[in-house]
C-alpha cells in the first residue's frame, strides 16, 4: 500500500481543503466531506497538490498511509465530479420506481419493498419494454453510495441457476448447471 500512499493528489479548481486537529475537510461544488486522520498520518498541501506523509516505515504506518491517501482522493473526486453506480433487476416481474427519495422495488415477494434513501444519494429508475429495469444511484460520498448499493443488492442477491436478482450493470454471475435428467 505504500506505493499508493506516495502518489501526489492534484486538487482541482473549485475544491478547498482544510486540515485542523487531524481532521481533513474537503469542500467542492457537490458537497462537503470530513475524514479524521489517525496513527500519526499528516498531509502537506502545496501549489494545488496534496501529499500524505507517514511518521515511520512500520507496517501499520505503511497501511494507514495508503488507506488515508485513497480516502482523501475519493473525497476530492466525489466533491468535484461525484460517483455513479447502476443496478439491474433481472427476473420476471421485477420492477423499480422512485418517488423522491423513496425507492419501491417489486422483487418477487408478496409485498413491495420500500427503501428510504439518504438525502446525499440521488436515485433514478429506468424501465424500458423488453429490458431489465435499471436503478441509477449517484452521490458525492463513495462510502455511503457503496453501502446503499450493497443494501439494495442484499434484498435479492443474484442466484447462480437462473441469474435472477439484483446485480450491478456489467457484473458477471457465475452460473451453475441445473439437475441432469
């Protein structure tokens, strides 16, 4: 991980970074994110470039070095550009619709599944005739976006025999052969 930690992060225009009391605050056009730095890791900002520094070459400091560099980079990319993930509902009768921040899913249960999404996550649903419904989630917080996607996917994971379930767009499902006669 130390090679990742050594890489310099370029700060785009319109993004400001504050560093006080081991807390990094990143502000941009999409929002504001904070991250606390532990283990003696510090940052150095010069000429719109950010470098993450560690106090020693111990194994713990090397791993924290790479971790915090990746987290800070994700924060900067998130507040300047944002992140998007797409989920696909594969199965007969599987539907998705949204009313504001409420996502309604029909996943083959006897009832609709309603999920209240956080305000930081924007949701869009697309249903075309003859194609699987697509849920597009976007946010400036990569961690929160991943947690929301994992929660939705956990409602009906893709099964290996027919491939039905909630999966990421482009995800390859390992298929198994059924019973042989």
